[in-house]
């Protein structure tokens, strides 16, 4: 066990892995910028495609040199996911509950990055994927199992809770613990972009969680449509187009912040 921890620490502290993890933050930012642009496109009626990771990856795949960029996305997100998971188990804390909470949170984030990286790999190899359809299928699979409805509701609530966490982290500027914030105007701009980005991403996650839970209550997997469905649902409420503009701009801000984090993250 000590040997395994030592090996994990060596890999986690590797300059190569840390550099690739920074690349992961950068490509994650790129995906969020593209998703934000798609959301704004929906608001003005000029956009098409899915307003989620699949839609962003589709745009990359169709762009000149897109396949190369997709492979960069794959490598960056895989490295970031691995770095987060290794770091989670190397975290030290005197309070066991705090350590367990940290491990669960970081491993969950790592798995998400690995999953998105896996989707990017599908596109890089010439395939395609539909996130909304995959989410609906996953919901249907859960609802078809004994106790699946309860589990689906719990998952929806958990996603919404993560969204609330993002909103709070943004509103309280807690994200500044993750980066080295420069002084002066540059620092003020970075913090502003971070606040807007975290709050917007949190709002979207809350919507995703609510839709997933509603699908479970209604036993209607078609309502669990992931990020794309959450953004499109905004268009159906009063002032929905304006909200899409704001959320789209917020996701772009989160993408810009992720780019800054790639350069200034405390790793």
C-alpha cells in the first residue's frame, strides 16, 4: 500500500501530467465557450445543433484541423481526469469525513472529465454521439430496474445540488482558492469572469438535475435530456430568450476562466 501511494504521488507530481492537466483545463474551457455560443445561437434563432458537449465536439470535428484539436481534447481531459483522481486519494486531512468528502468530490469530477474525453475520442475516430439521447436512454434504463425511480430522483437531486454548489462557489468567490489571482485590473477581471461563469454553470446544472428528477417522477425518460434540454427549456419560460443570452454568456465566461485556470491553477 505505501508503495502504491508513493507511485501515485510520483505520477501525480510529474511535470508532464501536471502540464497535460493544465491542457485539460484549457480544452474544457474551449468546449464551454462553444456551448455558450450555441446557446446564444438558440436565443437569436441562428444556431443549430446540440447545446452540450456533443454539439461542441461536432463543431470541432467539422472545422479545419478539427480532428487534431479533438485528439488534443482527448489527451487533455484524460490527463486532467487522471490527475484529479490520483490527487483525491493523496489528499491528507485530520478529519476523516473531510477526507472522504474530498475524495468523492474529486473522483466524481475526474470521472466526468474522463467521460467527456471518451466522447471526444469517439468523435476523433470519426464517430458521433448524442448526449441528449444518451441521457434519456440512461434514464430509461434506471426506471426499468427495481428501485430505479427512486435512484433516478436521487441522481437528479444530486446534480441539482452540484449546481447549487457551483452557484455558491461563484457567488462567494471561493474559486479563487484554485488559482493564483494577479493584482490590479487583471485580477479584478478574472474574478468577475469567474463569478459569472460559476453562477451560470451552476444554474444550468440545477436545470439538468430538475429535468432528470421530473423525468423520474413522471416515469418519462424523454424529459431527461441533459444540458441541451436544460438550455432549450429556458426558451419556453417568460423572458427565456434573454435568459439564454445570459446563461450562454456565462458559459463563455466559465470557458474563459478555465483558460485562465490552465495558466494560473495551483497544482
